[in-house]
């Protein structure tokens, strides 16, 4: 290996974040040609995990490290949301034990790379594509062991949980999560309510928040929130709430 290539390799190893993926496109853009990448692969400095993606040999890469590279190297607006975000933010005691699915959210036209979808990570990953909330509102950075990840705030994440109920998440479980969110920011909740396009989510949010008797509920201005017209049948054979005009599970109504 030439001296120039040795210098490049040292630069690569020094800048690499342990436990993450190196994308061929990112390497190419940072001065590591496809030919040089192939040499590193042949010499054992890199190991392929799919088309256009490498890892360092002997490194274990979980979905978190893979997502880091999706966010930082591929620059895709995919983030951790829903119950996964809430669990990472410290609300795991409100989430059902054994809920092993990792929920990633993005806009409708965003595709995860093939190498990400085809690999078997340490947990099952579900990619939810939706535009029911405005992009960028209620996002924050989360410090993993070695790197930062974009994640939904607790305020945005509970909206995402409501979006997933009842098809993916049990309604009572979501209410139990909601009941523990005592310190949400009403200003951010107001922005999310006004920007949310799902009438179901908004009505469920207000029903659960009021029922949980959260102090922050009184600071919300419902006059500027579009709650739509007519009734919303969220579950079959449920209990009807006349204030928010939704049919919820009988189990939730009886709590």
C-alpha cells in the first residue's frame, strides 16, 4: 500500500465512529474512491454487509449504529419515534414488557437503503411512512454511547403512539403511557395539535390528556385546533365519548 493510501486509511480509521456503518457513497464523497474501497475490502480493513455498505471487522453493529449512518451519511430524514423514542427517553416503565419492535418514522417518499432492510438487526425494525405531523417539529438529538441520533421528543412520540393505535399498539397501553407524561411542554403540544392532519390522533390525544388530568392540558388552546366533523369509530363495538365524538375500547372507558 502506498504512503498516500496509508495516510488515507489512518484518516478513515481515526474518523470512524465505532459500531456504525461506512457507506460507499459517503466514502467516495470524502476522497476514498471505489477502487480504494475495494482494496480495503480485500485486505480485510472493511467487511461488506450489503451493496454499498461496510463495517469494520470484529465490530458489532446494531440498528442504532446502522441508523446513525442512514441519518449522518445518507442524510435520510428517518428518525426514532413512537414507543421506541419514549422508551429511550426514560419512559420504559409505562411501556409493555416484551415490546421489542423498533419504530422508525419518516415522510411517505423516504426509503430505507436495501442493506438496512436486508440485514437482521438486534431487534425487529418497523419503518412507518407518514406525513400526519409536520416534518421537523418536536425533534431532538439523543446521545447513544458513541454517537448522536435524531429522535422524536416525548411530545411528538405520544402523537405517533396514538397514530399506531389500535392496529399496532393497544389503546390501554397508550393511555397508560400518556398518563405518565406529566411534564410535557404545552407550547410544543399546541404546535403539534395545530399541525397534525389526523383527526383520530387529535381527538384521542385530547380525550386521554383530559382524562389523565394533566396540568398542561389547561394551557392548550383548543379553539385553534381543527377537530374535523362527525364521529370517529376508532374501534368496533366500543364505548362512545360524546365530548370528543370518538368510539374507544370498552376496556379504556371502564378504567
